[in-house]
C-alpha cells in the first residue's frame, strides 16, 4: 500500500484564539514495502502526523491518498483503512488487558469479525513473528518482561495483518536488551514479510540500524528527507533541531574536519571502524613512501 500526503496541514483548536499549527504543508510519499523512520524533537509534529495515516486525525487541509484513493471521499471506508494500517502507540503494553497473552492477541482479529479458530491461528502466527512461542500463550501479560510486553502488544496489531505498521517510539523506556530485541524483530519482520514500516523515534542510533529512509520534522514541517547516510551528513542542522547524530557519523564528520581523507560516510560503529582503519593505513603508506629517497628507492 502506498500512502501519499499532499500539502497536509493540521491545526489544533483551529476555531479558538489559541490555534496550534502542528503539521505544516507536509507533502510525502510512503512507498509500498518501505522502512521509513520519522524523527524529530518533542513537539516536532511527528506523532500528530502518523495519526493521520490511519484516519485517527483528519487534515485541516490537504489530501491523503491510499493506493490512489483519497481519504474521506464518498465511499471511503475508515474501518477498512484501519485494518490495513496498524498503529502501535507509545507504551503499547498499557493496552494489554486480557487474562493471558494468546487471548489478548486474539482480540484484534475477533474484532474484525473472524471466528475463534481463525483468530487463534493469526494470533499464534503473529506471536511467532515477534519471537514469542507457545510458552507465553498462557502467561498473564503482566508476567512478561518490558521487552516481551512490547512484543506482545505489537503482535496484537500484526494479528490483524496490516499492510502498513506504524510504531510510535517502540523502544521508549526499555533497557538496552529489550531495545535491541524490538529493533531486531522489526528488521526481521520487514525483511521476511515485506510489510511497510513507519518507525517514529528521536534516537538516531536506533534508526541508523534499520531504516532505509529518514524523514526529519521540525516545528511541524519536513526539514530533511533521504537515506540515513544523506541525512546524517547534516550534522550541524540536526544539532540545531536538538537531535544528535549517531556517534559513528559524528566521528567521521569530525575526522574530515581535521584533514582525514574519508571517501564514504558511516552510520554504524562497524562502518566507521572500517573507514578509519583504511584512512590510517593510507596515511602510514604515504608516510613510508615519503621517507624513501626517490633516486635510490631506499629509506634515508
């Protein structure tokens, strides 16, 4: 499913004396099967924007198209839209409420009108996708770790088989292990299921690990849009928006400023290590060459 936003605006309290322009003239295309990261500082408009993507919020002005169909036009079904575009809110584990994990994940498919057997089948498939096997089925959601709760909540949305999965700060509040588990499962899900993923985050380190494309918002507007490598080149601009680039990208940027000849950019520690080693070897090779007498080919 492709989603196209054309000059979308959203104003809170538009008819009052204190309107808040939360989304400003956003034009954006989310391609089918894309892994897109939407990021920005608190108050940048990213959370408001994603609520437009499954119809929870409707634009004050502008158009949103789903596979060419305009949201809100005659005959448009918001129910069908929400079955195709799944939204996982921040701290989704607070929405877990059933007596056991399997029953909780079955809730969404049942709400879609599926029978018990089909709902269970979908729930088990979704739990397997997030790495929770049958050992977890009968457990209370409140017996799970933080990361396991988060994965169970994501499974509840996946069980409805959406074409687009939107996650608002899915690693917020998790310890490093829980954060790594969630990000790895999202990468696997995208690679195996080819589902479109929109990941909302302010953590550059998280985004650098999995996103194919980054859209940076600031004060309701899109400021940057490109691959992680392209976006992380804008170190100063990102810092002005209150965002810190990944340490690997920052180190490469600083080395360039201090005269190191680095041919590529880096978004991960492994990439930065490779580039730095290459640069050191080149420098050492040049220094060794300069020590030799060009007439005799011997070291002085």
